[in-house]
C-alpha cells in the first residue's frame, strides 16, 4: 500500500447539488478549519439555527471524543461533521440518538465500500477491532427552543498508517488502509447525511424498535466477555443485545442479566 497522501478536496457547490436529503444539510456550513464542528453547531444553535443544520470542515484543531478524549482530525484525510437536532422528546429518549448515528454511519460505510465493520457500544465503529469512526452527542438546553442535540461524526477515510500519531497506530484504522485504495469523501458524506436523516426520522416515529436487530447484528464482541468501566466500579459480563432504551444488556457470571446505561467497554481476552 502506498504511503502517499491523497489530495481529496470537497467541491461544495457540487456537494450541495448532490445532497438529496430533505432537511439534513439545509443549511450546510463549510469551513476549511474549525476548533470542532460540535462547537460550530452549538454556536449556530444559540443563534436559532434550524434542525438539520450541518457543519462540515476540512480540519479540526481541537476535535473532541467521549470522556474528554481528543479526536485526530487532519486536513484532507477524513469526514469531520456535526448535525443539529431539535427532537421534541423527553430527556430519557435522547441518549439512543448516539446509537442511531452509529448505525447510520456503519450501514452507510458498508453499503458504499463493501467493508465489514461493527459497532462498539455506544459510539464507535470498528474494523478488525480498530476504530475507523466515532460519534460524540452533546445535549444542551436552550432557553427558548428547549433541548438540542449536537451529533458529531468523525470518519477516518484516507489516512495511511504513517499519518496517525504513534499513540493511535495500534488502535486506529481508515477506509483506505482497509480497502488498499483511496476513497472519495464527498459521495460518502452525502450518502451518510441521507442515511442519518432516514434513521433519525425512523427513531422519532418508532424508537429503536425497528433498527434494534440491525444494531445488535453489528455489535462488536457479541457474546464475548467484556469489562465496563462504569463511574462507580467495573462491571463484567457477556454482551447479549442492545435494549430499546439504548442500554447494553450483559449476562454476568452468576447468570444475571443487567443493563448498562453508560461506560466504556473493553474486551477481556481469552475469557
């Protein structure tokens, strides 16, 4: 595999013409560089931006992941974007939106690249246990408009191994590294926006019910023993399924079934 960096740029006027979503991406803001697209969407939300507003950038200088982690977002390499959602839902129904985005990204990548991947609950997309994409959903309460949800999505598209910092080389991958060829970001972005819009409206109508089997079938480490790094103490169990409230169902060693609502999971090798 060649180590040359792909010059893959967005043609924004053409992208707007190619985007066949109804509300997502209308409006679409594009900037060459931002601190993070989630920050941009939050700024626009405070100024009254409508649901479906999307921020897209070539580079993030301070991209964020879950639990305070940073997200490596170099120019020309990946899809760095965020969506503004204004769902009229009780707060307890907002966390599953992370899984909705993860499913939309996973299925879009599968359909457009023929790459087999899985969803690491609740927000990462893995290929051969290496992270290729991640989701960061942040909920904010606006005084007049009520709660909004900002969903940030990062997809490693055209990175080569030498592009990643040393601390990520063992845990991250890209579509180009897996396919052994460069991938055009623009059509993938358009398809992802359209897919996320479809999944989002499905969730508003029926909750996770109709997409749960599709999420569970893609779950990383399904049936395997994992450790969940919860705020109070670690929990251990075998992954069974995702529940309709978005929680993860685990079977413990004493055959109890428990629901995990937050935390980071880690595979326990040879368990």
